[in-house]
């Protein structure tokens, strides 16, 4: 290979790749944590090194030229290779001290992780934990997190996943709400009650499509994308909500509604990239999460 013919550096190629993906220099600069002038100089340097024009301006946006489009796929491959190098290097690290990023739903982040992280601090005080509290599925292959707690089985072949627990979720409402509106004795009684949804009512109703609950969009007076916000709405007497049993049991002011109703199954999967699983630091956190979540008294 003629290495002397490679006249650009990876920072320039990365600047081009992120700019192409983000669509503007300002957005790319934010994504990379750089200033816009610095990023612009890197893109210009790449154009000069290669002797081609990569972008044309269209108002405030940038459009790829034909040369830019032809080069983009090759630079994407470079980006993927760089990511694999980073993953492999992280996986070989035997240092305990450092950062571990955990992705989990907002309710799991608020009510399940704290006691586990308290134990982790006692075991390995040098580990800094970054929590990504999101109800979206973090992409571990793109390093959006090192470890993810999910309620669906990961399908990507490069991930190591373990089913650590299967629990149930039920209907709950505040005792104050039920004192005012009455306690349902059958599924038909649920039609007169208000509910808190974690999604648009029409989408949330799909979860009940195979049940005999006589609900419609009219029943959902409160909607939110946040499970944590939804739980607080229910705690403030604004309706019935679905929640994991172990979390709901921590709140004595909340009462299970229609206990005879078939519960919703909720699996807990732990996932990490298979190369990161060889990192001593990430392995320690992964194993602690697995041991705690699989224990009989996991939230005590």
C-alpha cells in the first residue's frame, strides 16, 4: 500500500462524515463538541488534500456534491472501523476506575438503579456512572451507552444479552382517586374511569387490544411520554396507570386496581456490546446489575 498517497487525517474525514450526516456545519460542530470555524477548517482541509469539492451551499444548508456522495460511503466505513477500534480498546481495558454509561427507562433510572449504584459505590468508588434515562432504545453499537436495561430482547448479533428477571405490571391508582371515583369490581367498571397513558391514546390502546377492557380514547385524560411523569400524575389523583409491581409497592398511597385482572409480563434484559463485556470495569457493573436484578428482594 502506498501510504504516502494518504494525505488527509481522520479528524478531517470525521468532520466531513458528521457534517454530511447532520446537514450543516453548526449541527456537526455541536455533535463533535467543536466550534463551527474549527469544523469548517477541517472540512476545507480535506477538500484541499483530496482536490475535490465536497459540499455546495443551499441557503443555510449544505448539499453533497457528486464527489462528496461518492466519498461518503467510504468515509462511513472508516467511521464504523474507528468505532470498532474504540470498542476493542475499551474492551481490553483492565482499569476499574473510569466511566460506565447505563441506559434505562426513566422509572427504572429513578426507582431501581439508585440502590444498586449505592452498592457499586461501596465496591468500586472510582467508577463514574452516567445514566441515560430514556424510554427509547439506546444504540449500544453506536456507543450511546455501555450497558442497557431493556424490556425487549436485544436482537443485534454483536450484543451480549441476559434475561435477568421477569416480573409483572398491574393497574394502580391513588387511594384518594379511588375513594372519589369508586373501586372497579369488573372490567366493565373500568369504562367509567380515567387513565394515564405513556403514549398517544390510540397507540396505548393497542396494548389492551386482546383484553376485554371497554376503553376508548375518551378514558385517557392525561398522556405523557415519560413513565416517571405519568406515575406522578397518577399519584396526584389524576387516574389509573400501569406500573411494575415492585415499584408500585414502594408507594403506600397507591393501590392496585382490579387485582383479578391478568397482569402484564415485564422482562428485564441486560445488554452490552460483546467486546465491552471483556472490560473489567464494565463486566463488574454488568454483573452487579445482573445479580441484583435477579435477586428475590431486588428493590429492598
